[in-house]
C-alpha cells in the first residue's frame, strides 16, 4: 500500500491523521489556522516553516510526537519558551514539539519545592512561588522559557547565593528518544540527571522540572543606575574592586548601552553611550546604600533604584526584549575584568549600529563556583565574569551590519588572554563547536548521549553527537 504524502513535507497523511487521533493537544499543518502564530518565535531573524507543529497538552502527547518524529525520520525541534536566540526551537520542514500549553506550576511551600511544566516561563514560576515569599534561582527576564534556561545552566539575580537554575533542580521528567518517560534525580537515572544540568536539550524532552525554593523578598532593593560612558573605565575599575568582597546577597550586572530617547531620561542625554549598573540587593533595606555605595557615588544620568517587589524586578526588562525584534547575541567567559576588557566594552558599545544593542558583563562566581565543574554537565563555573554582545535592532536591511558588529566584537574579545569558553544560552546561531561549552565534561556527555539518544534525534541544540561522531 502506498501512503498518501503531504505535498510539501513528504509526511504521510495517514501518519499525521493517526497522530491527531493520539494527542489531546493540537497538530498544526501549514494551512491550518494558528500555524503561523505557532511557528513564530521571539527572534524575528528566525523565519522557518516546520512541516508540523504539535502543541502538546501533556506528557502523553510528547511521547506521541517523539515517536512520530523518530518513525518518520523528521528533524525534531523542541520549543520551550521560544526565546533562544539561535532559533533552534523551530526548523524548516521539521516536526516542532511546542510545549507552550504545558506551563502549569505547582509550588509546595512546606516541601520548599516548585514543579513547573516544560513550557513554563520564568514569570509563571515566580508568580506562584512569590505567593509564599519563595523563589528559585532563574534568569532576569520573566518571559524566558524556564526549561531552555535551566538545561543550559541559567544565571540570574539569585545565582551568587543559590547557584545556577540547573543547580536548583531536584528532579526532571524526560521523554527520551525511545519514547520512554524517565524521572531523573540524584538517585534515579543519575547519569541523565547529571547530563541535563547543563547539557541542554540533547537528551530528550523535559516535560516537568522540580526546583528547590528559597526565601526571597517579596520586596528587594533594585539597583538601576545610568552613568555617562566616559566614566565607564573608572566605574568598572571600582566595580572590579567591589566584587572582591561584596556579599552574595548582592547581584550586579553592568552593561554598556545608549540612553533611550524618552522620558524619564533627561533629554540632553538621549542617545549618549552609557554604563548601567542593574541588580538586586537582598537583606536589610537600610544597609543597601552601604553595600552598593562604592558603585553609586557621584552624579548619574538617571537613577531608578529603590525598593520593589521581586516579581516586578523580574519583569522590569521585559519591555526591552519584545517579540518580533531582530536579535543576535553571543557570549564568552572572562577569567578577569581587565582594563583591556573594559576598553573593548566601551569601544564596541560606541560603534554599535543599533542604539538598542548592549554589551553586558555578567558577574558570576559565588554559589555557582562552589560546585565542582565535573559535578554536573555545566562546565564553566570558575570564571567570575561573562561577556555577552547583544545586538538588538528593528530594520531587516540592517541584519548584516548588526551581526557583523557582534562577530567583530566577539573576535576581538577572543583575542584577549583572559577569555574563553561559551555559554549555551547566548549562543549566536549555535555555530560554535559544543566542546567549547562543555570543556572537560564533553566525553562524559557523549557517553550519556550515546546511551539515551544513539540516533541523535535531539540534534537541534548545541549538539553532542552520539558515539563522538561529527
Ligand atoms: C529576553 C531574554 C532574556 C534572557 N535572560 C537570561 C538570563 O537572565 N539568564 C540566562 O541564563 N539566560 C537568559 N536568557 C537566555 C535564555 O536562557 C535562553 O535563550 C534559553 O534557551 C531560553 O529558553 P526557552 O525555553 O525560552 O528557549 P527555546 O528557544 O524554546 O529553547 C531553546 C532550546 O532549549 C531546549 N529546550 C527548551 N525547552 C526544552 C524542554 N522542555 N525539553 C528539552 N529541551 C528543551 C531545546 O534544545 C531548544 O532548542 C535570556 C534570553 C532572552 C531572550
């Protein structure tokens, strides 16, 4: 019997119909209502048309979609929150597993844990946990997908005290390439649990994540102060000195930017290159000025620091990263924040083709570095800083110059003796070899990959090929 095939994708209609019968969620083909919305992700640089989108209502749907992709030999992509800049959530002609409907969150304040579905966003989790004055360590923008962020590590305001998002995992449920549902934790499928904490989406579809919770807020102190970039060298030198003894309850992320052309920024400063200290300080509100004092003396362009609800702080930057803008971000680690690095930050910020772009200097260390690099798949724990070139722009005709700006800045940073490695959550178009992310953990990841995904079904990621294949 010959199977009736889809004209574009070559997928057998009978198989698609059978999949529709099997799932409770929605199976979308290119002509279906909702298909375009489903295939469109945050980064407008990515415009891809999968043959099929499976919007999964639960784990059983994920199993059906994984089996379908495997049996039809389709390229499989996994959409958590759709916010990875590389666009690996979607592929041309492939099968996209869309976990957006699986965004349920259940906080257990007594056990101090929270369980989130594989499509939950950071804001979904913070909203439920802050009800109890609790939080887990996630990122700094509420619309980011928790699964994608966590599987590749995950830095945020709480990392220096509570570690990476991945370090806060107690267990995950994973649908592996064979269609089995496995719960992985320290004492169940420990090899898989080791691998998903930093190894990205290589090992299966994570349908549920269980995290530890900590007392946070509900109020914290926000640091958000803007200075002229001509003060950047002195201020970043002071910042470097300050990081040597600053408490773990203080998180500060300096970035170079341009002053937005809008109120409440003073009009005279609009468009000027600037240095911003953005962060969160917890603990006694009366002690905050003393804690951040060395960073904030003198006259700023603008200062939006003050008390805020933690949940609001987590959403403060959301509006700077709307869906539908064009984005290209790339990162590498720094052993030191040298004068040369600072000079490079300032120079590349000045020449950014788009005023929406930034050059960020993440301050890491603390609890992230307390964990040994071999303890989980996440290797780059000892470097105290990470540089991220963020090109953010509107005009499609400006794609080339914005991508070139990142690549040139990145190449210049790579030349510095203090730089190295890669971070999987800011990966450009995922164009660098995976061993740069995984360092000394790479071979062990290959072993786990070979065990759980020998055919490399999950390959749209920072791919660890099974059996060490190219
Ligand atoms: C505005 C913005 C702010 C950010 N802020 C931070 C930050 O503060 N800290 C930080 O560390 N990072 C940050 N990031 C980076 C972010 O962590 C990554 O982009 C992350 O990959 C996003 O996850 P996602 O689920 O939204 O992405 P998606 O594009 O949906 O997924 C990315 C990849 O992750 C894998 N994946 C996702 N979900 C699953 C799943 N359930 N099971 C298996 N594999 C899965 C897949 O391989 C997929 O290709 C930010 C990104 C953006 C866009």
